[in-house]
């Protein structure tokens, strides 16, 4: 299961709103797409998309925000999308729960 902190939801909503404002002209009555989480060799990225059967969908303010496919859920397991501070400013981070002799977090 993928969890998203409230702070990360606000950042993702801004990314989604920017993408929708710049790139998408939807016909009246068409639902807005959301951000689909993609995992690549060099990290995570997002693409505008619509939920498909089996997808995990995270809502924010009653609107679709983040779509995670079953394959990505399987890869990430129980994870949390959060904001971390870095030298380049605030960045999204995926923290995966990794069972060891207790519970430890591993950044993805």
C-alpha cells in the first residue's frame, strides 16, 4: 500500500495543476487525469494518465491525484511518499518499509 503525506499531496497537487494548465485542454465533462507514478532505473517520474482497473488511486481534495499500478505497488510494498530537504530544496522521496529485526525505512 502506498501512503502519501499531506505535505507531499500539496506538492503533487501543484505539479498536477501546473501540468494540466500548460498541456491539457479537456472537453467539457471529461474528468481530469492524475499523475501516474513510474519507476525507472534512475528514479521515479510521473505522467498524466487515467486510472485503470486494479490501480491504487490517491485522492486529494476529492480529486484524483496519484495513480499507482499494481506492478509498482508490488515493487514498493508498504511505502510512503514524503518531502525531504536536500541541498537542492524540498524533494519528493519514497520511503519503503523494509522488515529486518524490527522496522527500518529505506529510501527509494
